């Protein structure tokens, strides 16, 4: 809101007028959206009941006092700033002055979580003044029960947050290699002709494979995800020219190709049975 921002800019010692910052405001918005989305503060589209239900009675009273003050209106920036610092004291009949800073900080965190779904944000009084009250007042009002629409929106937001977290957990792409470097890796289709548990090793399976030329043994830590019976007779992809290594005293000649992750474990990449053993993967 450009008009309110004039007041905010004056308060922080940079008294720009909206004609002076109108173009830069659009540039700042574009930069945030395209270059620094993690730093954007976006109002929630629903009341954050999940978080509200974690608050104690004093904290809920604080949110009610903030809502009622904003809803009443007729305040300026200084009055708003003064009031929000008195809220923890007014809400708690057992308020202790020595805990004032801790109580104020927690109140700010609660307000941010209810409005933007984060534990921190810009200076609270500046934020509340710079944004039109009708855009966030409903997020502070828990006087009516949660609606079915709010439940749906909250579930969708949680799913989107989990998906974003999953994406962020994905490892970055490794350093580029040339086609000649890739050609050094010899990947072959192999058939599992036997599989057994490696004694004295909790996670290891010993796979005996036919690679089209000869039998080979590889050891893999997939015992939590597969039984020997699930693998015998299946065709998999193996890095055939990997330098041999010993695991629990068993020499392993190669490494199978699989996908792994905390939420789905280890999943071997199987090959269609029509592909002959020894077929190279390019």
C-alpha cells in the first residue's frame, strides 16, 4: 500500500513519497518473486488453526487483544507500536516484569505464525500498518469454528510444504563430465541367479549374478528393502567395471543401480526380462 508506505518510510528516516518509489516498488516485488522467494512474506489464505491450537490461554488472549485493537481502528503508527508492546502484560494477570522481553518475543512469533506461517518477519508494527487490516484481520479472529474449506486449504498447504521440503532435500547436480568420461563407466544388464544374507552384517545381501560372460558377486546394503526371494531371477543394472571392494569379508565386483531416499528407502532399477544379460546401458 503506497500511501501507508509513505508513513513507514518517514518513520524509519527515509521520507520518500510514493511518486519517488513507485517504480522501485515494482522492481522490488519482481526481485523478491523471481530471485529471493524464500524471503517473501505472504499472508496465509486461511486461519492457522493447527498453530492456534498449540497456544495457551494467555497467548490466545494476546491474539484476541491484537485483533480487537486493529479492528477498532483510529490509530496511528506510534499508537500501534506502543500498544503491541503492552499486550503481553494486559493478557496475563500473573505477568512478571522481568520476563517482559521473552513474553513480547513469543507474542511476536505467535502473531507471525498466524499471519504468514513463519516464526519471524519484518518489524511487527510496521508490517501491521503497511498492510491493509482487512487482509489479515480474519487470520487473527478465532471466534468462529474452523470451516471445511479452511481444513482443505490447510491440508493442501501442508502437502505443498512437504513437497517443497522434499525438493530441497534433493542433492544438487554433480559437476559436468564429458561423453568420454561417461563412456568409462561400464553398465551392464545382469541376472540375479542367487541371493543370500551376509552373516554378521545387518544390512548386506550377497548377490550372485550372470553378466552375459561370467558369474560375478556383488554385495549391497539392501537387506531392509528386499528379501533374497524377491531378487532371484530378476534382471538389474550393474556398474561392471567398478574397482572391487570387500564388505564383511565378501569381495564385491560391481555395484547395482538403485534410487534411495529417507521417505521410500532403496528401490532397485529392474530391467525387462526380454533384455539379454550382458547388454550395455548407454
